[in-house]
C-alpha cells in the first residue's frame, strides 16, 4: 500500500474520530445544561415555598398584632372609663361617651390598617413565590432548548464524521 493511501486512511480516521469526540462532548454539554436547569428549578421551587411560608407567617403575625392592639386598647378604654367615673362624670352619656366612641372608631381604623398591611405584605410575598415558580419553569425550558441545540450539534458532528469516512473510503478506492 502506498504512503499516500496510508496517509489518506489515517487522516480520515483521525478526522472522523475527532468529529465523534465532538459529538460526545456536545451530548455531554446538553446533559449538563439540562441538569443545571433542573437544579436551578429546584432552587426556584424551594424559594417559592419559602415565600409562601413567609406569607403565612406574616398573616399570623398580623393577626397577633391585632390581638395585642385590641388588648392594649381595651385596657386604655377601661382606664379612661374609670377616670371618668372617678371624676364623677357619667361615662355612658354625652361627651365622655363621644370620646370613648371616637377612640374606639380610631382603634378600629388602626386594626384595619394592621390587617391591610399584613395582607398586602403576604400578597407581595406570595407573588414572589409565583414569580420564583415561573422563573423555575423558564429555566427548565431554557435548559431543554440548550440541550436540544447541543443534541443537534452532536448529530451534525456525527453526520460529518460519517461523511468524512465515506469521502475517505471513496478517495482510497480511487487510489487503489
């Protein structure tokens, strides 16, 4: 066999081998991209659960704030009523009643503000959870697209390897 024929066979084999290694590398990169996306999605899902838990906690804390506020206000109202009675004023009529009623109305407004703040904070936290889940799904879709792109490149490298082998075989057949 002539030196040119051996060189053609060796060159063809090395080229095809390199292209097959490229194909393997592309497949591995695709798997790695998908594994990374799956891992990142798990992190996003965890973050979403944490946001949900924080929202639940904020609502519970808001409820406790309301209870604490009511207790403090009830004590304040009782002291005011006692002070009116000690001074000889009838606390259930006229100006003292109006003052107690106005205080109760303001307290109710404060309670509604506490509840609204807690509900708003909890809603914001829940929305962060939704955003985390959506970002996780997007990450997974991106990972799938990257894997698909790498798989296409791997298939192209394999086809190139086969084409190289076919071309090399043809060239050898023409030499011999």
